[in-house]
């Protein structure tokens, strides 16, 4: 019986060494494994996985994939774990907002995965909704250099931005100054600069600030921590830009969407 786990890894290793798809196919055939050039190409590009014929993952650019990528740059996570002979390539999201978890769940389903959906209760913190799927092809895709993932985001900027701001975004209202902001914070300055460019392409102005420098102390739940690196914040602060964000991107999470809509209506911009 063919061990597809090892076979596909070997095929991708040969491709990384510079061999053509045809050369790889001929090498396999010489070893008694008949695989077409097209199949080799699809394995290398992650478009087909013979280990899971009934659950193929669709990794061509799509609105759903763009949303998943946006979430992974925020609250989502990918991880790998080997237990005995089994391999777990986990894509997971844990959040307090059920609607956010449901959207991520549906996007994973739409590209061919079979995620689980459950409520995790926690006495020390608030309960959280957990969405989790096991998929090697999506795991490998999401572990690529972020420039590759940016290519998908450029094709579907609205969905990518919604996924990112559902994760990292905050609607801030200054009651005294009657000022409305949408903010997103992250350690990755390059990521925020990319988000800023996508926002600009939708006519949404923003600005990036250094929110906390490396080594700065912060108090969280009566304990002190230090920032291990510089921490940045992106602000959408012009009222016209905030209104355009609400119109073009918006939030999946009702509490964020409702707060944004209510404050815009108060300011006469909704």
C-alpha cells in the first residue's frame, strides 16, 4: 500500500530541488509508481490530496479563503502536532462572539474542511466558542510566507479586511470629545502597512502609530508584563473614512457593528 504521506512529501522535496513536474513523474514511474505530470503538479501546488479524496480542500483564491487568512493574522491559529503515527494539522479559532465563530466555521466548510464547533466553558475567564479543523493542505498553505497570503487578500480585500478587523478591530468612542475611531493593533508592522494599503484602495484613510515600545511594562489582571517587541496600532480616525469602512467592510460581530452604526448615526454620518 502506498504511503501517500511520505510520497507527497518526497514529490514536493524534489520540486523544491528544481526538478520539473515531468521529471518527477518519470522518477516515480521508474520506481513502479505511475503518476501523471498533471497530478504531480496538483500535489505540489496543494490542489489535490489523495489521502482525503472525499474532502478536497479548495485553495484557489476566494472570498472565504481571504476571510480565513484575515482571521489567521489575528485571533486564529495554526499548529502541528504528532502523536504516535497520527498527524494533526490544526486550524483553530477561540472567541467570545458566537457570530464570529460561526462565520469562520462556514468559511472553513465552504473550502472543503469539516470543522467542529463547540462552546468551551472556563471558570477563570469568560466562556469561548471554539472552531477547529484538521487539514494538512490548508495548514501548509497558511504557513507560507505572508507575501503569498497577501496575494489572495489583494483579490478579495473586503473579505480579508473583515476577517482581520473581526479579530483585531475595536470601535472606540470618546464621549467627551465625541470622537469615533476604528483601531487595530499588532506586533507586525509590515502586516499593518499592508492592511493600510488595502484600506486606501477602498478610499479609507488610516494612520499607524507606535503604541508601545519594546520593554514597556503593562498591567493585566493585577500582573505586570513587558512588551517583548514594539507594538503598533492602526487608526481609522477621519469620520468620512470610518463611515466608508462601515459601508464597504463592516464587522461580522454584532456588538461591534451595532456600536459603529449607532455612533455614526449620532454623528449624522449613517
